């Protein structure tokens, strides 16, 4: 079952409610049998669809996670794949500090 409609709806809300309040946004998804590459494709499609320019730090755990990271990295969007929550927190801090310079 495709997750694209739900992801599009999420990104639509993200764009309208958060882009004026946040400089960056984290997404943390864990699913043991989750096909991360399918999810990454849905994230990219939704971000393109709503023209989301807000940087996203994306942590995914599940099946095909390396392929998913590649999809995010080559999307042409500001999608930052990371491996753990500590790295996510540090990435967010760094990006916020860069934005405030």
C-alpha cells in the first residue's frame, strides 16, 4: 500500500504550519519491516509536490535503509539522512547556528 497520499498530506501541513516557525525539522521513522526506500520516495515526491524548502533531518530504520539514504541525498532537496538521534540533534543544532550567522 502506498504511503504517498499520507506523506503528501503531512508535508502540506508541515509547510503551512511550520515553515514560518522553524528553520529545520526532524523526522524519525522506525519500522522493522518498513521498506525505507519506498518511504524515501514518498518523502521526496511529497516535498516536491508542496514545494517544501524547509530542511529535513530524516532518521529511518528498517529494510533498504541504505537505498533510502541514497534517494534522499540525490533528490536535489534539503533532505539530510542521518543514522541516530544524537547525530540528528547535532545536525539540527549546527544548521540552526549556521542560519543565525
